[in-house]
């Protein structure tokens, strides 16, 4: 029953790539910049999952700190220092 | 139609797995999805007035391009899932290198994306400081509002 | 929907159409590629290959081998891009002054004590990822970004004040960063400069011995593959990325009263 | 001495690092200035030496890390890239000397640091033989340009110009990255020579990379379309230049604005030449597509030159005026490239050269009036205080206008007209002359403005003007010597034409030398 196990990654790949399109759409539409930042962060998690499924452990190790750690933190600080809502 | 063609062609050559069909579907769906992702993010950069939003969309844009490239380097290995391009045994033998060539994904796109991610974060940092400075000058991060409040030929002195 | 939006939508759909056509007409290779591209296969074959010594880099991790050996110049430039962005940040926010005693305490004691335990662990994990970059997934940049998470955690939980009191100032980080970059440049030139006086052929960024140049970096240390200069590059890259990104984080965290000081440093526009 | 080829970018980046180190040791301006000037002088001499090597042995190859071509990164230098790199290093030298006079900032080391990084990126773009390495160099060039644009961060407009430049620039470089990935996906290689070979014959096997991997035709079309867009942006051609060029030129420090032409914009035109002649030439598999794109580029170039000439005529800001003048010249260079014969490419090179020299004269002298009065055109009246300024400024303007055979600017236009006549498209020759006529309005309006505006010596903030005067005069002498040389000394013209010939026809030598290494030397 090797086959059943093997289809799981492909299903997850389809799922996360379709979801990431939806996420990007939400990021473009969202007017609250703080929520948009959190959406970007969530998208980053999905992308890391994709990197993992696409067999790129080096990229996972790079991408998780960058997109889930450093960039959102800097963005939170920026939004806090500037303005929260897009008009 | 494409799907049928590919799976038919595959079935003529090799024993058929269920994951074969699904892999083909996954490849197409994901790559086209990321093409759409690139376009939506680019639309966001070009149309939204808020600089922070532009920045977020820019990040989404570069990230989508990167994932798109990993798909270029991915492959399908019948009967098993591909392995990362890393040798695991020390000391290793020529046979293991040969196995790795048969199972691993393409390492070069990964190396290029690693470079691109670093460049992306470098640009992000600079862009964030610029946006901060922009806010300190204009009191807003909305480019439409900032440009309204400024006379067209103001002397910079 | 004004005219600009329509033009934008049209051109973007053209982009989508072109790229989708490229994909579905198998422009990027067969849709389910079963073989590696020959170039990728060459990298996998040669990355750890003592049996063909003139092309190998003795690294078990093929991605690291490409990043620091086969395409080392790319990575050198990439490091410079990071350097340029730090310098650019400094250009935009120059003239700030690091003020202590602004009275920001940070988060609660519980989170502080948790951070005290976690932060060193993250840094150690980062270092391990960096220096084992040629053996396991990881490398200088990966390790550096992991370690930066610890630094940002400290900034978030303990506030900037704590870092200043610990002697972590931006100018020191900058110095560390410059020294790391200098070390990378010197490493890349080392074999070429050893070879030059004795008239032995050697290349810039060379790692292992080649057909036309006999010089080589140390390949093995106590039975463990060292992958020559890749180990050194990863170590220095760790320092560079850690100091550079921490520097950037500290610059963006600067409090309002610290940012005010850049106005006093205003210059004449010319 | 092919070693120098690989050493030059490393040398430039170490100069940047040393400047940063100096900032921890001393705050003395003189030391920074002396170091940068000496360092860029050495870089200029090295690039000149490399150019002389390319004349002798046509194409030089340096293998980084000792890896053979498609496996590792190689630097491949032919006469074209050697020539443009020499120009770029020349401007680096002039800029670092002029900046010592112009930039009074306390943070001079940051300025020089970014300048050296920009030069490193430029050299990387011009010398490299690898499309991904080109991307990385382009990114270094771009980010240091953004930072230098924002150097006067106390002016809101500088920050806005830098933001515009940075956001549009990041989109564009990401698209370049995307097309790099597409090319890798279909060709299975990143080396320019390898791609050039496979674009002519996809089924030819090459060591390490084998044959092409996917359907080469469709992906080359998409990639070339994207890349053309990127390079048009980089070289500031009409519809795309409004994203950054007038803003960046007018808000960047004056010496940097002068350096943008040679160091940054040139890279776009160089990339176009490289992609449309060496990589995807007339006999490549996308020959028809390439021809139609080149025809489109001809129309774009003409309209861009026309718009630039019109906009130039009613600018009230000196730096914007020069920015639009640059736009006209680069559009002419693009026209020369897209015409697709030897004279066309030679004229493109001469346009780049004459525009660099003329722009620098104008910027360097306008710097005097900007320091003492401001950026309005009326302020140029300050130049009337020195006879040298007036002579050099007039000379620079006449060179850019390009009707007197004494100046190098004339020969660019002459070759362009000759090229379009030889191609049978006389309409372009007529349009070129017509647009040159339109630019005359702008140029003579500026000269007229100088003659009517008053010079008030009492307003002058006293500064020694020896450096701008010396540099402007030197540049003027160079333009005149080159212009006279082209009239009187035939080998100079032959050299420029030989670059055009090499670009058009010698791609097979490029491929052979790159893929077999430089073993003969």
C-alpha cells in the first residue's frame, strides 16, 4: 500500500497552492494593515510547507526565520510607528 | 485534455501509479496557481495607494516567483517520493551518489532561490526604512494623500 | 474601474496567459519531469566526489556546494547586497543617537525568564546550522537568520535598553559585519595570493585542487569532511547575517525620541 | 594577465569595505577622498588594461573557482563590455574626485561606500557571462542606486524619488529573475554562451548541461519579452522612465546623477545588445519574433526621443533638463541598437560615450550654480562669473546637440543617420535629424537663459571652484580630442565599427572561447 502514502504530498501541494492564491487576494483586499501583515505571515507558513514538500530543506530553514520571524516583526513595528488603516 | 494526454503517455512507458496522475495534476495546478499569484500580487503593488500595502504585495510577488522556481526544479520519481539533494551517509560511496542522482530534486534552483531570498530581505529592510522616513516627512503612508498636499514645483531649498 | 485599472488588468492577464502557455506547452520541460536537468545532475554528481577530484567541492549538501563553491561569486555579491542594504538603512536614518534611560521595561518577568532560557538555545542552534552547512541542510545564511530570531526576541521582550546595557551597540555590530565581510573576501583571495608569488596557478574563490592548479583548501578534519573553504565561508556568513539583520532590527526599533535626533543632524540640500 | 579580470570586482568591493573600515579609524574627509580617488584611479587603469587586452586577443575568459564554463561562473569580456566597463570606471574616477568638492556631508564614507558598491555591480553586469550572476550584480547596482538617490534624506522629494525608484526597480528585477528561471527551465543552463549555442541549435549536446530540456521556442519568447521590458526600464526609455528617471536624476546628489548615465543606465543598453545579438541573434530559433521586437523597439525609441526632446524644452530645473537630455540620447542609442547593423551599434556606443561626457560637463558646472544659488535654470547665470565655466558649458551643450564635427556627439548622430540610410529606412534618418532639431530648442533655451540671467557675485558662497573647472575642461578636451580624432584618425572609427562588427557576427568566437576556457593564453 505504498501508493496511498505517496499521494498525500501531492494533495497538500494542490491544497496549499490554491489557498495561497486566495491568501494573496485577501492581502490585496484587506484594509487593516495589521491583519494584512498577519495574512502575509500565514502565507509564509504555507510557503514553508510547500518548500518542505518540494524537498528543499535549505530553503525551509531560510524561509521560516525570514518570513515568519524577521519580516513580520519589522512590519509590525512599522505599522505601529506609522498608521494602521489603509484609506 | 492535457491531463489525459500526459497520463496516457506515461502509462505506455512505465507501470502506472496513482500518484503519477496526481503528480501531473499537482504540477499543473500549482504552477498555474502561482502564475495567478504573481499577477494578483503585481496588481496589488501597482494599484494600492498605501506604501505598506505595496510592500506586502511586493513580498508576496517575489515569494511567488521563488516558489514557482522550486517547481521548475522539482521532479517525479515513480514509486517513491523525491529526496532532497543531500548525501546522508558519511563516508559515502559512488553507489550512493548514483542513487542520489536518481532520486534527488534539482539543487540549482534551490541555490538560486536562496540567493534571491537573501536579496529579497535586504531590499525589504531598506524599503521599510524608506517608508518610515516617508511617513516622517509626509505624515501618511498613502501616496495619493501625500502628493495632494504638495505643491508641484516647490523649491527644495 | 478607471482606465488605469483596465490597462493594468489587460497587461496582467497577458502576463498570465504567456506564462501559462509556456508551462502547458512544456516550455519549462516536460510537465512531470522524471529526469534531472543535466546541469543539476552534474552538480549532484560532482558535489561530493573524491573519485573525480578536479570538480568536487567535498560537500555532502549539494545546495551549499553550489552556493559557496560552484557559484560562489553569486553569493559574494549577495552578501554585498545585504551590506549595501545595511549601509542604505544607515544613509536614511543616519544621525540617530542611542539613548538609554527612556524607561521602557519590556514584557513581564515570566516571559523574560523564558526568553533567557530560549534565546541562547536558538543562537546555538543557529551556529550549529551554520557550521554544519556542508553536511546537513543549512549554511551561513540559514544559521544567521535563525540566530537573529533570538536577537529580535530579546528586543521584543527585554526592550532595546537591555541590549545597550549589554554593550550591543549598532556601531559594534557594524564593525563585526565589516570584519566578517573582510574575512570572506580574504578567504576568497587566499589561494590565489598564495599561488601568485610562487607562480603557481590558482583561481579566485578556489576551494579544491583543479586540473591546472594544485593548491587546495583543507578537505578533511579528523575524518569529518570539512569541504575546505565552505566551512569558513559559512562561519563568516553567519557572523555577517547575524550582525547585519540585528543591526537592521535595532534601527527600525529606535524609539521616537531617538528618531527625533536625526532631525538635528539635517544637512544642506545641494 | 587574465587574472586581473576576475580581480577587478573583488578589488572594488574590498575598496568599499576599506572605506567602511576607515570610518571607524578616522573622520578626516581628506583621507576618504584620497583613498577613493586613488582606488578608483587604479580601477580605471585596470579596466583600461583589460580593454587593451580584448583588442589584442578578442575575448577573455576568467573562470571563478577554476570550474569550467557551464558548471561554474565565468567572466567573459569582449570589446563591447571592455569598452563600457572602461567608461564606467572613468566615471567612477571623475565622480569620486568631484564628490570631494560637492558633498559636504559628515557621512562621506557612506557615500563613497555606496558609490564603490554601485561600481562593483556595474562591473559585474558588464563582465559576467552568466545570466543569474547578471541578476545579482544588477540587484547590487540597483540597491546602491536607490540608497544614493535617498542620500539627501532631509528632502521629502528625495525620499519619494528613492521610493518610486526602489519599488519599480524591485518589480523589474524580480521579473528579470522570473525570466532567468524560465530560461533555466527550458535551456537547462545559465551560461550566456551555452544559451547562445542552444538558441541556435537546441539539440546540440554540451558538456555538463547536455541538450535543451524543454520546448525552447515558447519559453525564449516569453523570457526575451520580459527581459526587453526590464532593460528598457533600466535604460530609461520613454514609457518606463517616468517610473524613476526624472525624479532620481533631479533628487540624487549631482555627482551621482552624472554617474547614473555611465554606471547604471548603460547596463540596460548593454543587456539589450547582449540578449538581442549574442544570445538570441538573427539566426536563432526565435529569429522572426526578434525581428518584430526590434521593429517595435525602433518605434519606441523614436517616440521616446521625441517625447524627451519636447519635455526638455520646457523644464525649469537644471537637473531635470539634463535628465531629459539623457533620455533623448539613450533613445537614439536604442534606435541604433534596434536598427541592427554594424553602424547602428557603433552609433549606440558613440551616443553613450558622448552623452556620458556631455552630461558630466553639464552636471559638474551646474553643480557650481546649484551650490551657490539653486536648481532653477536662472541660477545658471552664476556661471557667468568665470569665463572657463561659460566656455565649457557651451562646449558641453554643443557636444550634446551634436551638429559640429569637432565634438564626439556629432559622430554618433552621423553614424545613426548612415545606419538608417544603409538599411533603406530613410524615414528614421529624417526623424533623427528632426528630433535633433527639436532638441535645439531646449539646448539653446538654456544658453539663452544663461545670457539673460544676472550673476550676483555677492550671493556666492565662497568655494574654490578649481575641481569642477578642471574636470569640466578635461572632459571638454576629451570630447574635442575624440571628435577631431574621429574626423582625422581613421583607426578610431575602425575600432568602434569593429565593436559593432564583433557584436553582430562574432558570437561563435564568444561561444567557443567561453565553453572551452581560455586555454590558449
